């Protein structure tokens, strides 16, 4: 009887290592990216892999996508409330054509058993623009809430005061409020509860509220306010926030930096899913672009933060905290920020931080605190005083990928403190507290103004490549400007010559901020 029990138990344990594939979904498609979620059971040893290919429907040539990431079921720690996520393989297909149908081929393989192939169909969202034959009307303040779906209201120049819009558009027939001169001036705008409403070219000297909105657009507006665009719980869904200039009231001052500084104000602060925030110029806020945190966060997944030009972020340039999965922070330029990009925490992931460029980051380029899970950090370029890559936390992150980045550190100012923190030692890398499922490799490092050195876990080194970590890492020589006075408000430098690794390697320099 005991022998039978042992055999049964061994069989059960083996079955838990094999993979049982379940449903594939493609939630919250955005304009240029698609998410893929493949739910599974088993694979306790985390060795299942999934290749991905894709092509346009009707096309013949398959293109390789980034393999799906293995995401074990888990839950957050020390958050309020506790967030949980399921056992799955997950990832994104990047840089697709808007409004296009795609086939996605998935090949799952587990050496313990459970291989499968699936082909799913998904479509990107179309660009959120009014139709060329939309009815265009001229109007003033008296006409704001008399517009019908499918109409464009051209606003006369003038002072519109505080406005609350109470009309909805429809899919394919949005309501558009447009100023061609930029001289239709509002003291604040509320789109609370609206659907398919577009704001274009307005000037707003106060907040734009997007609470509980769907498919709304804020485009080419000029916003000057302590709080720029706000979308509090339940947040905004499938919005497009693009080509805006958003300016806060805070200057780049060391005495107000950091989480405890006197730096209240948010450039774009939101919760919700499926949102596209791209090509904005945001400066002078506590956080330039920010998710909501803890009990303020509705599900935050499949949000795109792309090609923004951000500066004077006195706490975070981009706060991607409490992202569930497939949030994509890509090709942003961050200059003069206390922290570059925060994932505090990521909720399982994967969440992607790729091809961003940072110059004069005071504290951490990437803040992976509060037991962050599932961060994918690739092809970024960082130039800063202090440690090139420093992640200072006693609450270890895990299931992270940090590869193919360029981190340039430099000798810090002597005895300087900002936001209550010393500016670190000037190592290439200082990352000591992380879990067993992290990959840190294939990165390039430089240290300017002092001898080369770094620390990963307890391994202190003065040269690369390494062994357990950075077995393909490189120490390189570069010539570039260094922000030796972090309190100075630097103009964004041209870093396109940094081609050894990082975001510019072999590719065209992206457009940051509003497009022409």
C-alpha cells in the first residue's frame, strides 16, 4: 500500500511540472501593439516556453515576435488591497499598423509535456481621428452641449471658462471640439462619464478630467496647470492622449525633489486599461506621467506610454506602478528627473520598459521596489551621475529581465544629497536584492571620472564579463556629456552617437514629444 502511494505521489508531482494549456485572449488592443495572454495550468518548474510569430491577415510572410514570458501565479505584497494574477504565458506584439487584422501563431513547448500550437486573430485599433466627411460647424460656448455624434465643432477664439461636457459621441461618429488657432481658452474641462469625445487644439489653464471615460481623445492641446490630465478610479479606457504640451508649476529645484518633497502636481495621472499616451511634452510636475497606486488603481493593463518628452519630474518621470501586464513604456526621453521609470510594484507582468533614453536622473533610472514582478528592461540608454544602474531596495524584485541596455555612471558630486538621499557612489551597477528568476546580462557599462566597478548581489567586480551575472556584459569607453551638476536643468543632449548598446544601436533616432 505504501509503495502504491509513493508511485501515485510521484506521478502527481510529475503532472504538476507538465503544462496544460487553456484559453488564449488578446485583451485591450491599442493602436500599434497587441497583448497575448495564454492561461495555463501546471508547469511548476517554470520551464515552459512559447515562440510567437505574426503576420497581417492575407499576408504570406511570418515575422518573429518576442517570445511570451512565463508568468507564475502570484500576488502582491504589502499593498492595499492585495492584487493577484493567474498562471500564464504572456507578451506583446509591438509596432504594428493601426486598424489592421493580424494572425498570431503561438508554439508552446514544455519538456515535461504539454506542447501545443494555436493561431489567434486580433486587430489593432484604428487611429482616433474624425472622418474626412464629418459635419463641421462653427460654434461658441453656447454650442458646447448641443453637438451631435459625428460632428466637429470649430470653436471661436475666446474665454470659455470652466466647462463640463454632457454629450457622447458614438463609435465611428465621435464628437470633436476643435480650435485651429489654439485660442479657445478654458480654465478647466470635465469629460467625466463621456464616450467618444475628442478635444483638439484647445488651451486649458487647469485640469482636464477624464474620470470614467471611454475612447476619448486629448490631442494637440496646451495645458498649464498644477494637475494636467486626470483620470481617477474607475479611470479612463482606450483613450488617446497625444501631441500635447503639458506644463506644471514646479521648477527643477533640489530642495523639493523626491517622494517627500514639496512637489505636488501630476502631468498625466490615470488608471484604467488600453490607453495610448504618446508624443506629449510634459514638464514641471511631481510625476510627469503616472499610474494610480494601491486602492486608487483600477486594473491597469495594456497601456502604451510612447515617445513622450519628459523633464523636471521631481519624483518620477514615469510612474508605471501597479501595472498588471503588457504595459509598454517605450522610446521616451527623460531629462532632469529624480527617478526615471518606476515599477513599484509590477503585478506579475510582463511590463515592458524598452528603448527609453535618460539623462540626469538623480536617484534610480529604474525603481523596482515593493516586490515588483515581471519587469522587462531592454535597449535603454542611461547617462547619469552616480550609479549607472542602481536599484536600492530591501524588498526584492523578481522575474525581471535586464538585458541589452547601456548604463553610464559617473563620479557624483561630493557630499551631495537630494530628496533625502546621497547620490550613490558612481558604480557601473549596484543591484543587490532580487529573486532567483531574474536575468541580468548582455548590458554595456561605462563609468566616467573614476575607476570602473560594480556590484551585483554580493559579487563586487572591476571588470567584465562576469560569471553568474553579466557573463556577456561589457565595459566600454564612451565620450559623452555628463550631468556633473544634477541640480542644473540640462537641455536634452544628442545621445545618438552611443551605438555600442542601448536604444540607438543600429536604428533611427525616434521622435520625442509632439509631432510636427
